[in-house]
């Protein structure tokens, strides 16, 4: 159920305003961490219900942490920080990359329930 609600919220965000620019870098980092927390929580719940898939679940958690670290690095180092137009485009593409990256990890996790 949590996966469905999470994906519905992501879908709403993307369709509401696809090129939404983050208000500030602090909010962007909080969102990255929030998505990782949700992934880790869902992984913990999956381990509880499917202890036989523990190694696969830990691999997904590690991928989530690696993705978080990559996203933090990209968020802190935009291309052409002096050009406002390019920065807006960069963070719009960055947001889409973040949503797709975590979305793929949630899909992998959901596939383990079958």
C-alpha cells in the first residue's frame, strides 16, 4: 500500500509541474534523504516478511545509498553556477533523474514480493 501511495505522490508531482525548480538546495537535500528513508523503511519491512530474500534486499539498500551519494554530489556541483537559466534546467533534469532513480529501486523491491 505504501508503494502505491508513494508512486501516486510522485506521479502527481511530475504531472503537476514537470519542470518545477527546487526552492533551495536545503529542501532538495531533504527530499533526497526522505526518499532514501522511505526506501530503507520499505526494505526493512520486506526483510520482515521475506527473510529468505535478505541479500537481495541489502543490495537494493546499498544501491539506494550510492544513489543518494551521487545525487548529493550532483546537487552540490551544478554546471555553470553563474548562469541562472542553465541552473534551472539542470535542477529540473536533476529532479527527474532523482524520481526515476528511486522509482527503479522501488520497482526492484516490489519485484521481490512475487
